C-alpha cells in the first residue's frame, strides 16, 4: 500500500487540532487533519461550558494565560468572518463569604496582569440589580464585561470546514496506533494504513500523553477530570443575563450558571478525577450535587424543566499549564494537556504553532485564492434560515420545519448531510443544526430525521441508529 | 384584511382535540375555520399509535389509531374545515378584536388573522434527561412516541432487545409496538412499588409478552459508547444493583403538555401542570384564545381530548356570537399530594359544563382518599375515592359543585386530600 505523504499531519480534530488545520490551510503546504472519530469535535470539544474566556483568572505568566488572551482576540476577529455566534454577555463573579470577598481585589489585580483591565468590583446592591434572581447572601462581586458565550459545536466545524475547502485533507476514522521515525519523516501506523509526514502535531486531547510517548517522550500523564452539566429549558433564559461565576479555586473554576447561545441556561461543571478516558457518563451523585448547588445559587432556575444533561472530560495533567512543546529536532509539536480553556485559546495555540514553523524548516507561503467558509447560523440571537422570507422564497425547504423545538428546517438537515464536511451520524446532525437538542430531545422528529438522513447520506437507518456495524467507529 | 388570510376561527394543531374543535366550530353557519398542522398530515398522536380502542367516547366506536386519525380528519374536512399541513405556528398575538397567527411553511413566513384561536398542540413524554436518568448518551434511548413513529410511520425497526422505563398505560402500548416490530422486551422498570397502569393490565402483559415488571427500581446508569449496551438498575428497597443487557431503552410516559407555542405567545401557564391555564369554557386568560386536549394536561386519552375539542369549538362559536360574557374566573389551587387539576380555573356560578371536563392527578399512591374543595372557608364539595394512583385520570365532577354567584374577589378554591388513617 502506498503511504499518503504530507508536510504536516495534525493528530486530533478537536477544537485545537481544527484551529491548527485552519491556520495551516492558509499556506502552501500539504496538510492532513486526522482523527479516530468519523467527525470533528466529537470528544471534549463538544462537551464544555461554551464560554469564550478573556483569561482574566488565568495564572499569570503561563502559556495558558498568554494563549487564552490571544485566542480570545482572534476568536472575536474570525467570528464575523466564519459565522461563529458570540454573545458578549459578561461574567459576574460572586463572593459568598468573607474569605472570598477579601480575595476580590486580588482577582482584579491578577486580571490586569493578564491584560484584562475592564473588571469592576460590584457592591451587593449592584450584584442584585444585575442579577435579581440570585439567592440572597452575596457579599459582593466582580463584573467581567468581556466574558462571552459561543457555540462549541460550530467552532471546530467552522475551522475544519474552511481547512478542508482550502485543501487540507480530512482523514476521518483514522486511529493512530504507532509512530515510526523513517529518516527525517514520521510514519504513522493507523487503522487505515500508513500515513507519512514530515512534521507531526499532536493535538490528541485526552490521549496527547500517549501520542507523546509514541514519539519517545515521557513527560506528562493525562488524568481525566470529569465535568457534568445540566441544561435548563429556554424559559430559564430570562432569569439571568450574565455568566454567574464562583470564586475559582486552585483545582477548578467551579460550578457556574451560564446562558447558552441556543437560548438555554447551563449549570455546571462538576470536577471529579476519574481513571477511564472514555467515561463521559453523567452520574447519580454528579447530577444531584449540581441540583443542590443550583438550588443554593438560584432557586428559580431549579423550578425550570431540564432539557438535557451531559459530561465532558478535561485533559488535566500533573502540571498546571498546557503541555506545549516544540521539538524541531524530532520534527514534532506537542499541544497536550489543554484542559479547561481550549476552545478560547484554540486560535491562539494555532498562531503560536504557525509562528514556530520556520524553526522546523517550513517556509510559509500564503495560498492564493484562500477562502473562509461562512457557517450557517444555529444560534438564537442571530437570524436562522427559517426566519428569513427571502431564503424560504429561494428554497422553500427552509420553511419546512423538521425539528420543532429548535426550529430546524428540512433544508438545513439536508445541508448537514452534504458540503465539504458532511455529518456522519446523528450527533453530527445535532452539532451542525441543533436538531434533536431541544425540549423534546427528538420525541417528535428523530424518526423523521433518521429517514431524511438515510436518503441523503450513504447510510441505512439501521447504521444511523448504531445497529448495523457502521463502517467506522463513530 | 384580505379574506384569504382572515378566518373566523383558527385552530393550531390537527390532533383529535384540534380536529374535533374545528369540526364543531365549522358547523356554526357561515363560520370559516382553518387548522394549522406542522406535520405532513393531520391526525396527531394516533397517526402512529397503531392499536385499537380509539374513539370510544367521542365516535362511539373502537378505531385503530391511524384509522381514528383519518376518520377525524375526514369529519373535519366534510364539515368545511380547511387544513394546512407542513405549517408551523410560531406565535399568536392579539390586536384589538383580532388574533394574529404567525406561521412558517414552505410557502414562506405568513401571518393570518382570526376572531378566535384554539390551541390544540397536544403533549409529549418526558425525556430521559428531564427525568435525570444518568449515564452515557448512546443511541437507542427513545420515547414511546418516537418508537411508534419509527415502526408505524417509517417502517424502521430501531433495535432488538428493549427495556421499558415507566408503567403507565403508554408503557404497555410501547410493549405492543415492540412486539409488533419483532423486538424482545427484557423488562419493564418502575421506580414506584406498584404499576401505574391497571394491575390486570400489567399482570396479563407480563405473562403474555414474557417480561418482568421490576418494581421499586430506578435506573442508575446507562451504558454504551455508540449504541446502548445495557442499563444498571437499583432496587431501592435493598440497594442491590443489577445490569440489564439491552440495546433499546424506551422512556415512557410522564407526559408534558407541548406548551412551546403558548409560552412564545405569553399565555398564562399553570406551573403545577406546566400546561395552559384555561377555564370551564376552555377559554385561556387571553380573550379569544381557547385551548383543548392535552396541551391542558398530560395526558388524557384521545377520546377525552376530542370531547374537549368539541366543547372548545362550541365555546369559540359562542364567543363569536358575543355570548361568552365577561367571566368570573376562580382559580383552583391544589395542595400536595394533588399534582394538579385541569382546567385550572372555574367559572362561577357553575353553569352547564360537561362531566368529563375536570381531571386531576396525584403525585403518589393514596388509599382511602377523600378529596375536598373549600371556597372561602366553606366546604363546597367532598368525595370519597378508593385508591388514587399517580398518572391516572381522576375525574373531578366540578359540574356538580355549587359555587355562589358572587365569588369573593381574589379568593380561590382550595383542593386537598384527606387520607384515612
Ligand atoms: C467540563 C469542561 C468545561 C469546559 N469549559 C470550557 C469553556 O467554557 N471554555 C473553553 O474555552 N474551554 C472549556 N473547556 C475546555 C475545552 O473543551 C478543551 O480544552 C478543548 O475542547 C480541548 O480540545 P482538544 O482539541 O485539545 O481535545 P479534544 O476535543 O479531546 O480532541 C482530541 C481529538 O484527538 C483524537 N484522538 C485522540 N487520540 C487519537 C489517536 N490515537 N488517533 C487519532 N485521533 C486521536 C480524539 O478522537 C479527539 O477527537 C472545558 C472542558 C471541560 C471538560
Ligand atoms: C406516545 C404517546 C402515546 C399515546 N398513546 C395513547 C393511546 O394509546 N390511547 C390514547 O387514548 N391516548 C394516547 N395518548 C394520549 C394522546 O395525547 C391523546 O390520545 C391525543 O392524541 C391528544 O390529542 P391532542 O389533539 O390534544 O394532541 P395531539 O394528538 O398530540 O395533536 C397535537 C397536534 O398539534 C400539532 N402541533 C403542535 N404544535 C403545533 C404548532 N406550533 N403549529 C402547528 N401544529 C402544531 C402536532 O403536530 C399534533 O399533530 C398518547 C400520547 C403519547 C404522547
């Protein structure tokens, strides 16, 4: 079998790998983006708090703080071009006891060091004026105007779609088992044969330590830290306007309440160290902890119906910073241990990688004719296709609503089945359109959507339902 | 207003309730009635509920679900009702004497006006997530309604071995659908210590279909990375955990009114039932907007929904005749363990209202219950019931109550249960 040959292979198509592929697609290079899964953004990058962090609370002088800051700015910049929805709702960090209250000025100072200078300390009165539904007992707070919410599904898709449209090869369902060094090149032994490249970029998230070891290093171990979430009905959205944050501890940013760009409200995440890197289950204990924590923070929220629950795993390591290593000798870049800020920092990481490529003997020539792919909007506060008379006029199927709770049209479902990066399973349809993610979680539309997809993807209804062994592991 | 977009009555939702309301309303001479239905065909839930027993109380015949849906559609069309399918109603607003109904469909974004609007958007089941069933999120976890749509509307068999969660009537309907699709039933799991459907039903189903009803069992884990591989249940009396292998989990019942449109339209909601708040005339608290069927309560059977629809159709007609006088509404407040009563309001004095109209639910099983209604300190009604079971219809004969002609302002009727020791 002839090996495929590339200048650069990015292992892992989470938001970080996708952002790197996006960045590299702008230059004349042969690049492949590779993942064991059949779709991008289907591991940690789909299950987070969806907050675009300013980096105000990052530990100063870390790689993380610099890259979150950079990533935040670049995300804002690219959002209007790629159609990434952002709502700058602002954060409100609450002090619930004296100890937390006295720590507030320190947080403002630290934010300044991190380049976030617009924080304001708020009195209890102004905290309640900003968030009247908050439980009584807040002693004060800090407002962080720049904290924003975005769509965690759209981000990796937007980056990867643009990358693929500009020539990056997407090697889906390709699991890396081993890496061999052959002269100056890497030979990746994968579930789909040999992939050959000059430079390997490790963006394998929870498995970044394993890839790092395949390259002969032994310097960090990923210990997954689970975060569970509860998402409340859209009726809860009017209860709050900010992302409501606790005072962070060393271990975690703590349980927050945040609006989502779909118009829901999210409560979470928990933080539990676990062993199994594939254990993304919610638990009896986790959910009941969240419910009681939520009741203490905002009782009215807990009276609202629950739309969904989920869990994500942070790629925590024994070190408190990102595991970013540039190894020109080994033709290898490691972007591991990107724990709890990776969506915010992704474009910052991508830029940092690009800036170092000349050290690896890569000449960066801009690619003529590069185009940014604009995503179809799935967020609530921007126009959706089925809200536009003009678009329905052109394509009547934009007016045929299939998912009633989230108002997703037939044409959007069909589009998710086609294009440069089509969905490969029902989760892919969910992430591209929001279908089946609303109040009824598919009660009304799932059978219909499976039927539509089996006619528009080369997949039977049975394999869409995970019954017949699908060709690749989803 | 152009006649193409102005109607006397617009009905939202073409299920048993909406079709029945439309049919009755269209019999009023000269009344133009339009039904909006967001699916490709009218009929509602019975379209995919392929077993018999539909239509007993309204059409006095036992139909299969699909034939009941077709029959009601035909009756409405024969009465002169216009039905527009593939059309979603997004919002209903009021402007003076007109209701404005905002729709989207392949024809575009269009607004229609009507003198009266009847909401009949039905109900759905609770999801796995809203019930906080923990675990992974594999494929193969569906509600009964989705299972029925796969099997009866799409001819797709969505699994091989199923566990059914819940034991209301609909859980047994799920068993029938699973059986029809050739799927095996591994078990039925119920967190309470008794089945919520009738004992003879669960007893005979267990034997006939060969599965076990596991009482006092809750789901503590759902397994499978891609497709469901099994669940873990815990016996709450012994804390013993057992793994059940299955590739399908049917989450049944715990019905929720489909109030999305009502919420978007800012209609008052009854928080206890999470349903649209209406009165004895099925008039909501917004003038000219009526509601009927399971958007009022989750869930009554199809024939009750249809009878409610007829009642709403008649009342909407009286509204057009200006014969629905400014009502004196009295709210009925429920004390635990009563979950809710629907409709949530009563018109005083109580006139000629149908006996099926008021229904309530309890949150736990109660033996020898006596239900009491108090108004202004006085007991206005009291009735001994036998055993009350959650999720089961409890008819409340409000039509027999006597309420003074002039209920005091701001007062409400308090409904409570006295338990025999
Ligand atoms: C609970 C929680 C809350 C969070 N909240 C936020 C937030 O609000 N804001 C924010 O910015 N960040 C947040 N994060 C962090 C953010 O989600 C992560 O930092 C980010 O998703 C990491 O992306 P990644 O690309 O590094 O990893 P991943 O998304 O895990 O992607 C790694 C990819 O590598 C692939 N892979 C692994 N091994 C192999 C192999 N051997 N062969 C082929 N492919 C392989 C995997 O299949 C996977 O697709 C949160 C995280 C969690 C868990
Ligand atoms: C899974 C399931 C199984 C059931 N099984 C039985 C059974 O076996 N026997 C029985 O008697 N009862 C059963 N029921 C109860 C059922 O709700 C009633 O029988 C009956 O269907 C209620 O009638 P309805 O008209 O109120 O609502 P539905 O039948 O639900 O009809 C509502 C209609 O409104 C439409 N609609 C909703 N919103 C909009 C909108 N915004 N715009 C346009 N159209 C809209 C819907 O598409 C739907 O067609 C079941 C219910 C469920 C959920």
